[in-house]
């Protein structure tokens, strides 16, 4: 009876004071990313286990000079992970190298092997866009040639036809939505006269942008000997692309119609954008996918959130367990959570490296030349040298002195001739 009364009293007390709420769960925290101390071994990049795949042997990349490795900041020179101090650990990905940067400020927010050479695959088409977009009238209509369609069998193509008539805008959409290698060849030819001339122009543009580790061999990104880039260089190239309004419009286009070719009795067809980021990531701005057996998966993607525009680049990824665009999305999520002033380096401005290279030459040209002092000739030798140079300040007095000397000698000789000679005795 006493226990029942105690229970009733307890219940009344709880009703009067209110049931205490459970303690709020502590927010899940991501451990801070390790930061390598100066001079210490690089911090390994967080990696997802990926299935083993068969691939062609990787070609030996060109040696990276210390100057190239330090472009954008000394912190980017290593092959390991570099993130702002105190920042959360970035997500584990299968990409061998990656970088996230601010499109507007150029600040690099984090990277893994920023300057480690990699194979670009179709992300190289962004370099073609950065080179040729401003040169070509989007309304210009051109005829496709057989050389334009000379691509690797089974590689991605828009489906252009020899003799077909296509606007430049259609070609750009075919390049960026469907990763058309045939469109890449045609755009390079239209911009420079031939596909190979277009590649030369692409390499010149890479140099101007400061992408010194980028060397294009094909306009499409199909593998070729000596073709390399880096996650840092891809960010420079992507930044140049996203500065172009036409590129931003093309990159966000979900689908377009490839026109019919009545003269060839072929109908038109629709193509869709292969970049899943634009469909599934809020604030997506577009980008470019890439894949070859040698390069594996490469990816460039950009998005905006809370007034910030970020770009992510990654090379050498596997599609399992997470696809390339999803790895890019995870890195973007991580970077958007960083403070606005977070930075581990920066993207150089177009032409900046050319200006830096020109400074020593200009300084050398401006330095006054030091001439060696003339050899010692003595007073007479100096006078004769100045006479030979036509110095009248020396010629006139020397000529006067010489005239006086000659006159004096002549007078003495004349006086001697005028004296009578004494006759001496002759000897037998």
C-alpha cells in the first residue's frame, strides 16, 4: 500500500514538473585532416579501395621541374594531401590526384598531388574550348570532312556525317554533351585550319594560361604519346572556360537536337548531357567527363552555393565503388564547408607566368653595360689616337706646335747655309 502511494506521488510530481527531454545527441564531427609539418613526409591522400582493372602500361611522364611543382604555392609542390590547417578530412576517393579551387578568387582549397602528371582523356576538350570558343562564330555553318571523322573506332562520337552541314554551336553542344571526338576534330580544324594546327594552338593556350604541365597531342583527348596534364592545370583551364558565357550555357544544356541532313537523306536525332552533376547536384554549373582505358576516369565539375563558385578536378579515378562525378560532388561538398578564407595556394592568372619569365630578361636589358677602360697609351699615344678620331681640340695645338718646330728647324738650316766657309790647308 505504501509502495502504491509512493508511485502515485512520483507520477504526480513528474506531471507537475514535466518529463525531462533526452540529452541532445552530440553533432557528428569529422576528424581534422592531418597536415604535414615542414620537411616531413607527405600526408597520404585518403583513398577508397577500388577493384583491380586491366589497363595499358602507363607511359613515363615528363620530369616535373621544381619551378613547375611550386606554381601556385610551395604547399602544392608535393604528391600528398594538402588542406588548410584545422579543416575536416576530405572524403576518400579513388582518384589518384584531385584539386578544388574557387573559380572567382582563384584560391585553392585543397589538393592531392596537384602537380602530379596524369592522362586527361576527354577533359582535354576543355582546353579545346578555352582555345577556340572566342575564335568561332556560333552561327557559322561548316561541312564535315572525312578527316573530321577519323577517330578511334568505338570512341565517343556525336554521329556527324561526311558532307553534313552543322553550325558551330551544334558542334560545341556535341562536344560538351556527348563528348564527340568527331566534333573535336572539326572544331580544331575550323579554328586553326587543321586538327594538328588546332592542337598546336591548344598547347600555346595552355602555356599562356600557366598550365605548363599540359601537352596535348589530340584535340579530343584520345590517348597519344606524350599527352599529359595535371589536376592543377585542369583547374586553370576550367577557370578560363567558365569565364565564357557561351561555355556556361553549353555546359548546362541538358539535351539538344542534331539537325537532319536532307541532302544525305538522314534524319536528325537528340543527344543528352552525360554529366550527371547537372541533374543531381544543387547549384551545378556543369563540367566535363572523360574516360579511356589508359587514363581511366577523369572529371571536371563546378557548382555554386551561397555566393561561392567552386571547381573540382580529378584524374585517374575508378567508377567503383563511386563514380567519377560523385567523387567530384563529395569533394565539392567538403570544400563548400570550409571557411571563405581557407586556402593552400592559388590559381595563377592568364599570362602571369609569361610576365614572370620576361622580368629577368627586361632587368638584364635595363642594366647599364659596363665597358672596359681603354688601354694605357701614354701622353703621345693618347694624343695620336685622339688625332686619328678627328679631335680638333688636339689637332689644332699639335699642328701649331709642329709648324713652329718645322719653321724653327728650317730657319736654323737656312742660317747655317748662309755662313762663309773657312778654307783649310791642304795636305800633300
